[in-house]
């Protein structure tokens, strides 16, 4: 199959253009003879075995006509940068006159840091199996984006909503790379021919050529400080590359926005375009390469100040988010004020080789308290409503909150069914928890009744509830981050220049606290 005989397909809606859009770019897939990047699929072989397919591919000899293109960073910059947008928001913050305060600062650094492209390289390469079941397509995939990917594939082939079901019970390594790429669409296009299941897989080289990763950046970090090391000006600007057909700049200023206090800020990301594979999310987008540049500059400033680099960082620890002004989501320092159900939650530390933190208690009533072999979980399936991108740990909060909300609704319904003849009569959902396959009054375990007993008395075979989690409004009120401290010892060979990391240590703080 080539562009000459492929079925007619719509352009995939590019990710971010709508809530259900998952396409890597707004380019048509194998619909014409234009080549937009090195690695773009131009032909597809369908065969009975992998060996037959590999041999058939070796027989394909394409010819190309060269056209003007932009394939170097310098040429892209010469064409002129544009303001960057990330998830619909401008990548720009200006507070005070940072340029003037930098010029007036007695101590300063001003450096440019460059980071290369990074490829997704999970142990298990990408693959999908597509088949017809009645009038519907079933796509078995490794996907972080099941709902939007299914909708986008359906739109490409003019299928009705719900005609494409995408399942992904196991993702393997994802990190932003296991979303929708050309190979799933091409496999679906081939599936429209033979009436038999089609499996399409990417080789390791195929992953590098079809699956986007982190794009390259060029960042300027300039910091001005007074004699005691307090930041007067913090400038973090630069350029990230993307393609003319997607909008996914590397947002390298995200970590700088809330990292350190300063009297003035100038933060911005501009974009330039190259004819290359569309870039995408990759493990801590923005923060990974942005904090490399920022923290490198702070180390350089510490040398100029003749101060311990840790002391410089502590001296500029902000008491609120320095660019938004929102308070940090800190836990109360007063003992006994953090509570989850009947559990008091605290944290502590002691001096020694290993930092110790208190364990977070699990509140009673948060689960059904059944043996695991009595519980089935359906997950990673586009027929389940409300599935969101599995990235940035957001499913942990969103789906976990939905499970808790559904459990609360289930307890309420069970109490209604229990009625006045139950030991639980008159109790509210907040007064009971789940224990031993039933409901129990939290402060009086003698008042309990099993799920089976409640349903039998109500002459019911089952009970079903559906509930949604509340909207995540926390970010409107607090600046929420995870924090960590990383230390390493590095050796550089004075003769060869070889670099080795000889020791490394990381301490990570609890999410949502500072």
C-alpha cells in the first residue's frame, strides 16, 4: 500500500486542537507524494509472516525529488522565532525590569545552554493489532491515550463515535511516547482490506523514525544577585524547535516559574520550525531540560559569590509562588491537624544515613475490603467513560478520586437498601466503613452487615453506581509541586576529557508539598 492505492483518509486532528484530538501532526497519512520528515512512512506491506514482510520491504526502491527544506537549527532560527504556546497558554512571564536589575547587580552570570533531541526508547517497541468485530473496529494497543486515540482513528475513517474501541490493559514504558502515531492509522487502513486481523509493529529503528520525542532547545539563563546571594534578576529565555504541523514546544521555563524567589523575572520560550518528526511529551516535559540550565547557572553563580551552592539555593527559597503569587500547598506544622478518616497523618525525620518520613495511613472505608480474587478492575479501554491522558501522574489523582467518589455513592446506596431492620439502620455514609466484605460502624464494630446480607434482604442480585470525581480546583488556590534534591560526584579525565558520574543520590519530597 502506498499513497497511490491507500484508502481515502482524513487528516488526524492534532493533539491539543480539541479534547478528543490525539494526532501527532495535522498531516495526512499516506495520502500524497509529499515527504515531510526523514522516516515518514511511504509504503506498507501486508504479509502472512514477519519474514515475508521484511523481504518485501527490501524490494521497494523509492525515488525522490529534492525540494527546499529546513533541516538545521541555524536555518530555522534565521527564519525568525515565534512566541511559544503550551497547552493553549503563553510561555511568557515578565515581572519588573529584569534586564536593568541584571545590569546593576554586583554578581551575575549569563550563559547559554543547549540540549539535544531525546528519543523515546522504551524496552518494548510500539505495536498494535486491529480487527473488525461486526461493524466496529477493535484496536489492541499500548496507549496512554485510549479515549482520544480511538476517537481520532474513527474520525480519520469517517466512523461514528463508538465504532472504534481501543484497549490497552498494559502500556509498558510510556513516558509520553505511547500515544497515537502513524503506524496505528496505517494498520487500521490495511485492516479495511482483508477482513482479517492485522498486526503492525515498529522495529527499534522504526520507533526512532515514527515516534516523536523531546525536541532540542537553546536556553539563556542570566541571574543577578546582591552580595549576600539574593537574586535580584532571573532571566530564562530561549528557543525550542517544533514542526510546521504541530504545536508542542519544550516548555523549559515551567520549573523556573516556581523554583526561586527574585526581585524581577523575564521568562519566555520562543519557537522555530524544522522539517522533522513531530515532537511530543517526554518524561517531565520542560522541567527536565529547563532545570538543567537553571541549576547549572546557579552553580556558576555560587562560584562567583564564593558561597556554598546549597546555601545560595536556601537563601532564595520562596515563601509563595514567585510568579503567580499563589501560596504553596504546605501541610500544617501543628501536630494532629492532618487527618484521613480515623487516621492521624504525620511526618518526621531523624539524623542518620537515611532520611525517614512517616507513613501515610489508609483511611477505613476507602475500599470495599474484599479479597483481591473477588475484585475485577476494567481499565485502559476506550468504552470506559472519562479516560484521560496517562501522563504526569494525573490519572492517579483523577481516577483515584473517581474510585473514592464511586465507593462513597455505593455505601450510600447500600445503606438505603439495608433499611430499618439492619444493624446499620440510621447511620450515614460518613459513620461507616468497609470491613470484611461488609459495612461496619466506624466506632462500634458490633454494628455491621455483609454486602451479601444487605442484597439478599432487599431481594437484589447486584447494585451498580456511577460517579464522577470533582473538578481539580486546587491549582486555582495553591501552587502545587513535587520537589527533590539531587547530588552527584563527577570525575573528568584531565587527559582524555572522559566524564564519569561516580556517585549519585536523590531525595524526593512528597507531591503537593514544599
